[in-house]
C-alpha cells in the first residue's frame, strides 16, 4: 500500500466529518428536493431530516433576490452569494451567505451551504438586532427594582395578617419578586460574550412553578399536563426556564380564551435525533428533551408567523412585542432552541422547546469520562 493509499484508508469518515461541521449543509436532488442534511442544517431549519427530506428548497427558503432562486435552479452552474436576505418559515428574515455547487458525475444533484452571518451562534455571541432591544432591563433595572422591593415588602406585611391558607399566595408573590429581581440581575450581565449561567434543572418543576404563577392570576383554562416522568434533568437556567414557560403558557391561555372549549396542554418527551453545534467545543450537542406548549386557539395571523420571535412584533392591542423575543434569547442562552408550528388541520398551535440533557453535556465537557 502506497503512503497516499494508507493516508486515505486512515482518514476520518466523511459523513461524520460533515455532521461535525458548524455550517448548514444540504444535499439537493434534481428539482431542488432536499435529500440529506447535516445536524447544523436541521438546527438551521428547526426540523429533523425526517421532516425535511423530500421537501423543495423553495418551500423552506424565500430569497429576496428572485434571480438567485432561478440561478440555484440551474443545477449545472455554481452559485455564490453573500449577505442575502432570506425568509425562513417560523424564523423571519435572516442574512445568509449561500453557496451551491453541482455534485460531480451526478446530473441534477447539488450541494447547498448556508452561513447565517448575523446568527446568534450559541456560545459565540448574541444576535445584533434584537439583543440591543432585549438589554432594556439593563437600562431600566433601577426603575424596575424599586417598585419590586415595595411589592415584596407589602406581600410580607400582608402575609402576617391573612390565614394560613392564603399565606401561600403571599409567599408566592415574594418568591416571584425575588425571581424577577434575580432575572434582571442576570440580564444586566448579558452581552455578546456572556450568557446566563446554566445548571442541571428539573424541567417538570420549572413547568409546575410557571403554572402555579399563572393559576394565581385566576385565568382559565387550567393547564393540562402530559409529562414523561422518566426524563432526566436538562441543562438550563432554573429562573430562565420559569420565565420562558410563564410567557408561553400565558400566551397560550390568552390565545384560546374565546374558544368554545379552550385547552392548553404542556407535554414533555424525548425527541431523539435533534442536534445543534456548540460554538465553544465545536462538537454536536444533542437536544433530546422536548417541552411543547399547545393551545386550540385560532393561531397567529399567517402574515405574522414568520416574525413572531422578532422584537416589537405582536398581535395584542396592549402588547409590546418583547415576550417571545425574550423567550428566544433566554432559550438560546441555555443552548436550546424554540420553534413555532401551526396545525391548521387539527386546530392547534404548538411552541416547542428543545434542551440538552445535563448529564450528557457534563460528560462531554469532561471528555466523555465522567461518572
């Protein structure tokens, strides 16, 4: 065996190398049908390969430059475009570098590479556009904390005068004030280089805490639980998770309030196969834990569905449009992802939160030799 042959024989498996790349790579069959995608591409689209396979690229991406779509449709011509505005369903407009190359000796087949130039790469910095808006608590921290202190003091005084039964509610008020104040402290330290600290969390405890806060407001319907009790701890921020779930559950209740039989369901399960890439370690990190908040309301206006996670986008008359933008920011800081899906056939709206398992992430950080 020649030295060159020996080198090739000992080379890493090409498929595994593609899976480890941080760039989204998609293999296109003739007719721009998605045939394969690496984990970074699954994360980019927010869908697994099973759901992507067979779909046309033009159903998944809408290019601001019409001629670019036409050029990509020419399977024999390489295409390279920088900083192109592209609309991704459920995610809004993103700035991408796009390259498409024909596959040698495979007529009609192409390899597509997508690089999000303004993405909030997990662990590598924050998105520029909405991060500035979400730093408002940093500016308003003093003004927010003063009334919070007053609320906490009033709750403590009230707790001394009410019955034992009602004392649980005053305790909840004081605890929530502490949690919000702590959340503001954490957000003050957030920047392009820093993220909120994470630790092993019980996802069901966070969900039930959020539901208790919502229930204390007296709104209906009551949230239905479909929890998988076998789920292990996730890696996240305990207070951040509660904040995320309060926003999602409150939105779901409000969305279905006028339904004849309003329903809100919170479900947890394993969702194997979903991955993203960690900017710190450069290795794929699995997101096998899914929490889904569903409601049977009419859903978001179709014209707004592509932009619901963007700041100042809201369908509420009194809303500021920061709730879901904050949700996305907090989830990204936990190395997770959030997605939106409308099931018009069955009349349900789903928000899916995916997070890594705490044990697996710690094991990776120790080089896989942990207990």
